[in-house]
C-alpha cells in the first residue's frame, strides 16, 4: 500500500474512458484533461510503406468524409471494442504522451473502462494496447460500475442502484450493490446506430443522401425521444439520390423521433430485461431510487420521460452525463483498495 502511494507520487496515474465515439482522459488530482473524438487520420503510403499519423482526436474527426484517396480517417473502436489494434495503440500512445509530461520519473498506471461482457480476448487486446503505448500497469473496470461511481451513486451500500450508460458503440446497464455489479447487460445499440438510423431514414423518406457526421449533428440539434412542447426543425443539406444534384430539406424533431424509434425501443427492452432479472429486495430499492442515465445518449431530449413511461419508474439524468464514466475512473484511482476490488487484482 505504501509502495503504491510512493510510486503514485512520481507518476501521473490516468483514467481513460476509451469510447467508440469519444475518448476522455483523466489525470489523478487534476481531473479531465482530454475529451476528444476517438478518430485517427492516417496517410497511406502508395508503395506499401507504413501509414503516417496525421492527426488524432478532434482534428482527425474534422477530416471524416472529406479526405483525398491517400488519407483515411479511422475510428479504431467499433461497438465498444477494438476494431483496429494498431490504430488503437497509436491513439492511446498519443493521449498518454500529450498528458504525461517527461518531468515524471515513471510511466503511468492506467485504469480503462470497458463494456461489460467483453471477451477475454477483447480485454487482453485493450490491456496490451495500453501497455504497448507506454503504461506501467493497466487495470480494467466495467463501464456500468465506472458510470455509477461517476454519477455519485452509493455503490458500497447494501442498496440497489441502476445505471444506464448510453455511449457511442454500446449501451451498458448495471445494477450495483455492496461494491459490485449484481446484474449487467451490454447491447450494441447506442449513439452510432442512432446516427445511422437517421441517415437511412432521410435517404428512404426524402431521397437525400447524407453522411454519418450529419446524422450525428441532426440527433444533437433536434433529436428527441419524447414529444416536445414545441417541435424543432433543421435544414439538412445533401445529395438527391434520384437527380444526383445537391439539395436541402427541412427536417423536424418528429422525423428524428420516428427514425430512432426502433433503436430506442431496443434500449428500453434491454432495461426491462434487467428489471425482470432483479431479485425482489433489490427491485424494491430501484423503485425507491429510480434509474440514472449517463453517457452521451442521456442528452437526447425527453429520453428520461420515454424510459420512465416505458418501465414505470422514475428516471434521472446524471450531472454532466458525458463525463460520468471518466469521473468514475478518477474516483477509483484515488482509492487503491477500491481499485483492487473492482478490477479483481491482488
């Protein structure tokens, strides 16, 4: 324990929310220092040489859909897991080097949040990516637990708490009690699928071809899961798939709600399934405490009302839901005993 504290003094221990859409990096005692898209832009060598990294994060995301043939904007995480090991390692290395200054004597100890239900192979890939990128030690913690801690739920108490974390690649549902996950479920329906559903809806209903980035922008600007007192509108530009010419339409929040309907139902059905699996005593706690939403998906207008009506329980949005998982990793870093308990490390 004392050795851990001494080593920690000389290195900047880090928590990483390695998300499909965004990566957040938190440094112990400093808070969140990086919040950038999980995107890497690379220039491919024409004659089979190594790919050259051009940009990482926001700068790379700005290139998505706008690059020449020899430049590719890659999202190395897909559905919450590593789709491109090499690019994930380079992305983690970039974030470590950006935050871990040379004044530190030791490489950082890193805790990374991962989706519940990751296979041992996938967990090993995450761990090895971070070790290869320069970590001294790597600990993995399930996202539902990190989200619950970041949302300030009393996870150590003998009471049930239910958190739904809707990220870019996965929706994580977890019931915590006595410092552990009693029930967890992970589904690969989350922000990315919502974006694609909007893209497909606009194409099918209006014959307008738009990109994923535009789909995400529509979701953020006018998306809603529940009828609004005053429905929102947005002008959307794209290519008419019949004439081939550039065109524009006016999209409403009702359109977006219809586009996301099936995906939102999948999230609600997963939540129902977890509630049906719950022991009676824990169920009584959830009736009293309600459900807490975190992750970027929690920001969709009226999602709390939609889920509340569906499961007939109070549903609350966590403070700054986008930051909940990252803040949870930070709190775990501050308590070595909790870190060992949650990551099953001796």
